[in-house]
C-alpha cells in the first residue's frame, strides 16, 4: 500500500480523521533489528502490530474495493481488511482475480 495514496484516499473518504492519520503516518517508522546498529525505516504501508493498521488499510483500499465490485449474479464477494474472496464459476473468478 502506497502511504501517500492511502493518505490521499483517507483525506477524501474520511476527512474528520484525515489530519490525525496524516500526523501519525507522515514520518517513517524506525524498525530496530537485533544485533543491528542502524534502524530499518518503514516507508510504505503500516508496520506489523500497528493498532491503526487495519482501519487505515480499510479506508485506503475502499476505491479498489468499489472498482472491483461486480453484479451479484457473478457471485458474492467478501472483503475484510487486506483479504478478499470471491465465489463463482472458475472462469469468472479467474477474470476477477486477474483484474484485481
């Protein structure tokens, strides 16, 4: 997930929370590894264990989810955080997956 694009989507889709998320994610998170003197900088997405990660990811990927929605006759879809699932015939599901 591109952090700049995600922050832009949050600004458009959830303006009341956008300033808080911008201030939270505008910098790079330092990840410290055992036996390493310099930190590894997380510059994309969110870090593992971040309590806001699921919320941030969900709002940031809403445009993708809306774009990928298909009519109900092509089979149901389930979206949860960074997981997606589709039920249907093999070829329609494969076409959906290739487009995703």
